[in-house]
C-alpha cells in the first residue's frame, strides 16, 4: 500500500502550471485576478518611478532658471502660457493672473494677491492629482489581495476535503495536490500585495515631497509678487 502511494505521489506534478491546471474554475479565476492585479501594480510602479524622476529633474531645472536673476517677464515669455513642466505650470498660472490684474493705467486691480495665490493653488492641485493618479490602485491591491488569495485557499481546501470524503482516502498523495493548489492562491495574493504596499508607501512619500516643493515655490513666488504689489 505504501509503495502504491509513493508511486502515485511521484506521478503527480507540483509545478506552478500543473497546480494551476488542476485547480477548480473558482480558484483559477482567483489566481488570474491576482496575477492581473500584480502586473497592473508593477506597471503603475514603474510608470510612477519614471514620472517622479522626470518631475524632480524638471523642478530642479526650473528652479535654477527662476533664481538665475533673469527677469520674470522674460522667463515667462520663454516658457509660454501653456508649458509642459509641473513647476513651470505653477509659475505660469501666477504670471497669467499677475498680468490680468494690471489695469490700463499700470495700477493693479484690487485683490490681485489673493487671485494670484488661488491661481497657483489650483495649478498645484491639478499637478498633485496627476502625480497621485494610480496610487489608490496600489493601496487597493495591497489591502485586498491577501484576502482574495485567502478566499481561493478556502475554496481549494474545501474542495480537497470533499474529494477526500468522496474517495474515502486520506493518503498524502490524495490530500497534498489539493492543499498545494489552495495555498498557491494565498502565495499569489501575498506576491501581489507586498510590493504594492511597499511601493505605495514610498511613492506616496515621494509625491508628498514633490507637491510640498511646488507649494514652497508658490509661497516664495507669491512673496516676490507681493513686494511688487506693495511698491
């Protein structure tokens, strides 16, 4: 009997593909969902790493140009009213409102400072929305993937017990394949969740730092314009 069990166990494949192929349709669907979620998370992660790197480079380049001593009107003419860079968009929003606040006699319309501040705040909010796009997906995958994998494991183990009851056989060769298939779902859930959680925390912190740099620039720029208004 032991020889037959050993022979049966040796005939069973325990590769990932074999475990997936033997799983029930419900467990297969769970595995597919987790694999798709994992690829989706990694696509967002790589895209955000690229976007944040470009944003930091653009901010550093614009910061050098802004503090180079070049007249602000001349700098605005160079980048135009619809620039591509995030820092440039914040600067352009302030400059556009600055120019709109001039009257024909050279004086300023009342409330110019408040309108300039609001214009830059709106520009920062738009850029923040773009920087943080996709991060909720990472948070969702990180928080739900383990439970989705656990659901697949529960279904797989339940099916294993049903098979044991039907065959009236508790040999390891009968029990092991079903349990291995069930645990694969949990493994895939953790494989999707762990990177999503780690990079969500990292990317959220990076995004906050970039947005904080835009807000700091807006405050400095508003201070410069305030001096011009007071004079």
